[in-house]
C-alpha cells in the first residue's frame, strides 16, 4: 500500500501550475496511482478556480476605480476583435487516443507513465546495477531521470544539498526507514541521509536539484558518480 | 437543489465564497458553445472570463503581450474544446481554470526553458478531467445518503458541515470565512451532528 504522499503545499502548487514540469509530472504520476491524492487535487482545483475567478471579480472592481493607467492597458485589447477571430474558426479539438509507450531496462519492458509521454528520454547509461535515462527537460539545476536498479543493487549512503524526489514506478526498495512500494512519493531534503537498496529490483522516477553527496568511507570516492545517478 | 439538475456546482459554492458567480448560467453557455457553436454564448463567457484571466496572467508574466496571449489561447481552447467539458465532473469555473492553467504552464516553459514541448495536457489531461466525487468516495450509496441528509439541514448548519467535512477546513478557518464567532461554529456543528446521527441511524434501521 502507498504510504508516502506529496504534502498539501506541494499539491496546492501543483494545482496552481507553479511547480516545474519535473515535479508536476511526479505528482501527476503519483495521483494516477493514489485515489486519496486524486480526490484532494480535485477538491483543491475547485477551490482554487473559484477563489481565482471570484477574487479577480472583486479585485477588478476595486482597481478600475483606482488605477487608470492599468485600465488603459486592459483596453489595449480589442475584445470584440478577439472574439470574432476565435469564433471564425469551426475547428474543434479531436481527441487522439493515447497509445501506451514503453521503456526497456534490463530486458524488461515498463509502461511509461502518461505524464512522460512527450518528454525526451536520453539513452540509458549504466554503472553496476544502476541504469538511468536522463529526461531532457532543461530545468537548469533540476535533473530528472528514470533510474532502474537491478535486484540486489542500491545507492550508497548519501545526502543531498537540495531536494530529492524518488517516485516508485515499479518494484520496491528498502532504506533505514522501511520498505517503499509502487506509487510511493518520497521527498527528501538535505537533512536526510539514506541508503536505499532494492532486493528485488525497481524502476523509479527521480527529480533532484543537486548532485548526491556520498558520506561514508570508501564511498566518498564515488562522489563523482553522484551526479551520474540523479 | 434545482440548480444541480443543470450543472454541478463547485464545492466551494456551498460556503458562500461565490455568491457573485452564476454557475448554472456559465454551464448553459458552455453547453450552447459545444452543441450549437453559439457565438452569443461564447461572447458572454468571454466577457465573464477574459478580464479576470488578464489580471491573473499579468501577475505571472511581466509582459503585457504575453498576458494577452494567455487570454487569446485560453479562450480559443474554450471555443475548440467546449465539448470536452463534462458538467458532471466539475463546475465551469474549474474547467476554464484548468484550461487557463495549462496554457499558462506551457507558455511559462516556453519563456523560461525555451521549450515548446506543451507538456501540460499530459500532466493535467483536460479530457479525463477530474475524478468525479462519486469515484472519490469508497461507498457511493453511503455518500449519496449522507449528502441527502446534509442537504436537508438548515442552511446555517449545512454550510458549516460541508466546510468542515467536505473541504476539510478547521473550525477556526470556518469562523473566519463565515465571519462568525468560533463558539457559533462549534454549536452549529454540534447541532448538525446530533441531527445527522439521528437521521443516519433511522436510515440504517
Ligand atoms: Zn497520495
């Protein structure tokens, strides 16, 4: 059963459209697997929509009296022109049926989550039991990947300077806190230190805004590959 | 609850955040656009939403032309996608909001990351929309039953119960929102719960 969910604040920013594409996709994928978060998102969307349009109605009234300069700016759009332009077209949106897409790691085919359908995936690179495919979102210091861990593989003990999201798409892994299963949404910050191991193998969607930092003994030598994994 | 026959109202409606928004009317306009390509109805929708969308977009884009583009894009999508609006799944304001949010998201990505990958419809699929309330609750019959009982409460108690249980607001938040003393909220909630217990008990027998 899924035990780890996005925080209320994250869901709120998600609904507002304020999160980067990488994190938005993570929440969308989780909500596809989690009824509870789906319900919350749906309620939040109702409330936020209402608040936005309601607030704007009141706000507009106030501001029309107060600020003539802004009023001029609004008047720069010719609404009638725009309406005429839009309604001149007879086109309606025809929905294309979604085709499932797959990605293959270690000779296993995994169904790609819908939210990732139009993202560009880099060629998988491999180190030991880890393979990852970078997702080309171009979000500066934020890196998103699909990370596959073969049975018995793991990520050496590490901390991160920023945040690190791990969303389990398939399989399971374990760390000091317990076992994580498909759908779990695990958001860690720089205070956390962990050492996930996957006994049976797993596929994760990961988003991190800084390279991993390995903390223990010989593993410190691995720091250059921290940036490989996430 | 005659209006419910026309269009599901947003949850938020029940706690009086929106006395000024005529939800059933917005739904009818959307329907007229979708079924008859009715330009008059579209003009009404445009006049209602466009000024609000401009204000919201201006807070996200420094550039006036970009804010205007959000209006243009959002309202074009409303015209082209009106048939995808499902009134059983949510209010018209919710649907237009999601259309606007998606347009804004794609445009911001274009501005910031210089990417024209239009990911928003994959992240927030417009067509599937939101889960209906029915899907969300595990026991459909039980929920319907509960809703009916709640709808029969006096207005003053109903809004408190809905806010507290359906919107998961705290009693303090409700007091603030409804502009009532906390004690009043508490006693209304208590009264309502006593009634609900009796009513639901009856129904179970
Ligand atoms: Zn969840």
